[in-house]
C-alpha cells in the first residue's frame, strides 16, 4: 500500500493517499470506504428491484443503515424482499447480515 499510494475497498474503489503522512488513514479508508460501497450498491439494487416508489420509499441513509417509509399493508410483503436484496452484494462471496426493524408503527 505504501508504494502504490492507494488503498482498495472490497468492491474495488480506491482512495489515493498521496502523502506518506496519510498512511495511518489506510485501514480506516478500507473499512469505511467498503461499508459505503456496500450501502451504495444496496441502494442502487433496491431501486432497480422496484423498492423505491410511492408504496415503498427510501427516505435516508445513516452510515450503514437505510430508512424506508412503507405502506402499512405492504410491510410484511416488502420487508423480507428489502432484506434479501440488501443481504446479497454482488462481488462479495459472504452474505451480509441484514436486520430489518419496524419504527413508528401502531
């Protein structure tokens, strides 16, 4: 890593570390950059799977979490589908653990 002056994330994106004084940031860049890649990939795949529309809307991302607003009558149907799409990340051999939680329900 020191000679190449860049570090890869698990999905192949690179962070360039031009100066030797930035070497201490290499491991953190790999971990946080990889987490960001996984969440971004999930958001794109969820949208392509039709899980971002008027019935099921991605509202926001907080670090490694996504918050959805889902029509009450569709939660039981869509929550497992969201978890399935998020758990299977192309380019990774291991499945990600996804723990869907319901907030603000009555």
